[in-house]
């Protein structure tokens, strides 16, 4: 355990920052030549043979922060040069189809997951492993470079979302990037010492950071994002939240400094030198073309959240059905406040029941609804749960109904619940509303229900699923004011 605690824990993503680099690429072939030699790729032959269908309307990018010991990273805190590469970051960035919104979902390194079969260095495939820590996926194969394909397979199995691209960033890349931008402004609530960074030190050591506002870059920025025990509540979850804020401030700094070739070429050079990507991004041309697709993403519409979680001993467990609702919302390209970001235009089809208009308020605050799938089509309960949580309803349970041959969606309500059930029915306009004797409200989906057919919610402050709202923040949040209070 002590050995694992000494290992650095980097939870920083550079992908969103790279998106702004494309603004300098108008005809700049010299830039392609310079950056092309920097980019390493990992093989796609290690990806699962049973990947999710490509049904998401947006794009999903997996960003992995690694403490790989190769390429000078051990000198920056990467640990033993002869040890295996480890990931301490899982950051799934969903870029919505409207190319104006994005959300990044952190998956804590200690999250208990199922790791599907992964390809090993000798060409064989490992066995599936259940109830193991998420970062164990990257170590599958026990190589110094780690196993990005296995981490991608694990995320796809966990989320049911197809990962379009995977990017690995190491310590060296992050350190150099913060140097290039001239540092990021942070604020610490107290002094921080060496044993806060490494709790296995026998003495307090020298002071690394003084209390208050300061600018950090290079090694100091790396130390800052790695600190767990000297700031806040000392938890790994708290550190993730702080690092999400740091990324927000870093991106804001990049944009505020001005997007000129003189400033951004060193930024692109530093980032690409320490990146490993999937073959789909394996050249400067491909990488920058992808980034071009994100150039209009509004930082005010970029959120950073953590997967719905709870502690299970000294590990982290995924909370269901909140996580299921989150993945279902992303599949349907809904923002965390329930807005449809698919870029679609136009009204309802002729003859269909009207959906609630933007001026009609449907609030599910304080109302619990159980959702069951009464058909043989998988995933409907999670889809409907996302629509309900998008309006602020609580969905404590989802699952399959005993009768899997229902033709019509039904909503059953207990004594005194008719008004609340009527609000639910407005999201399922073709459903049958039925009074029952048992307390509570239940929705049983029939063959008439189609994924995405529930009325799209309008944005309200209460639409983020439980377990997500506490960590959601806008990308332009001031990290210093955030930390000053906690």
C-alpha cells in the first residue's frame, strides 16, 4: 500500500487545450512537419472485439494521464525507472454534436470495475476480471509503457459508449505545457510541505507552497496537482475536483493569452512530444483536424464532473442508476442540464403529441419514479431514467418488468400521487395513467416507447443526476476562489 501511495497521481487532461491550437493552422504546412514527428501511437489490435455500437451523436475522447517512467518522467516524480507504467487519470471527454458544448467525466483510479479481456504483449488475451481497481487496466501486460487499449476497453464496457479516440499524456507533457503558458494562478488555504506530497516521509520536510495566491508552472504545477493530503479533506475525490478546476483555469489561460502562432507553436510542440494516441489521431494532420472540430466549443458550456460514486471501504463504487442515466444522456447528446445538444432543428412530426414547450415548467424535484423495461429491447429503462432525471425527478430503481411483452407504456401511481404522476405523464404523452394501491410511482415501458422519445427537458438547476451535481462546474470557474473556500 505504501508503495502505491508514493506513486504520482496525475489527473490532468490536455485535449481540450489542444483544441485551440487549430486556430493557427490555416495553410501552415510547416507546422504539420514539425509536430508530425512528435506523435506516438498505440496499436488498435488490442481493442475489444465486442465494442459498443457507434450510436452516440457526439464524439467521445478518452484522456489518460500516466506516470510512465519512460522519457524522463521518473525525474519529475514518476517513481522507479524499472516499474510498470500506471494510469492515474481517466477523463472521458464528450464533445456534443452541436460542437458548442462538452463535458468531461473523471473516473477515480480506485473505482471498482470489470476489466474485460485485454491483449497481452505475447499476443494472447487476458481473462476478464471483476471488482478490481480501474487503474489496473492500464497495467495489464506489465509493460513500462502501459496498456491504453485495455483502459479504453474498460471504459467502453463501463459506460456503454464507444470511445472514438484515446489520448495518453505523461508528466513531462503536463510540466512543459504549464511552463509554456507561463504558469497558472492558484490559491492554497494553508502552507503545504513535502510530507503532504509524500506522506511516507518521516519528517515534515521543507515548505513546497505558501498559503495564498501564487502562480505555479513546471515541476511546481506538477506537485500542486499531485498533492492529496495537504489540501482540503485529503481525499482522492477532493483532489479530482481541484484538478478539474486547474484544467479549467489552464484552458482559460491559453485562450486569454491570445491564439497567435508565436505563442501556440511552443504549446503544440510541448503537448505532442509527450502524447500517445490511437491511430485515428496518429499524425499532426489528423490530430489538428480533430481539434478543428472542437474549435467552437464554448468554455462557458464545458463542464467537468466525476462519475456518480460512493465509498466502498477504501475504494470507490459506481452509483446506479445515476451513472446509467448519465451514460444514457450522453448517448442521446443531452447536456447535464438536460438540453438537447445534438444540433437537430425542426419541430415535432405531424400527428405526434406535443412535447412541453420551453416555457412550460415540469419540475420533478422531490418526486421519485421507478422505471422498468416491459420489452425485450435492452437499454430502454436507462434511457427513460435519463429523461426523468433531466427534469429533476429521482429514479431510485431501474430494471426489467416481469412482463416483457408490454405494448403500451403505463404509469401507475399510489394514493395521493396523481398530481405527480400527471407531471411524469407529460414526459410520456402516449402512456396510460393508472391508479394503484401501493405507494409510489412506477413507469413500465412498452413497445410504443422509443429511445429518445420522452420529452426533452429544458435546462433547470436541478437536472444533473445525484452524485454528479456536486462536482459539476463551468470551465471558466476561478480556481482560486474555489479553493479559498475549501
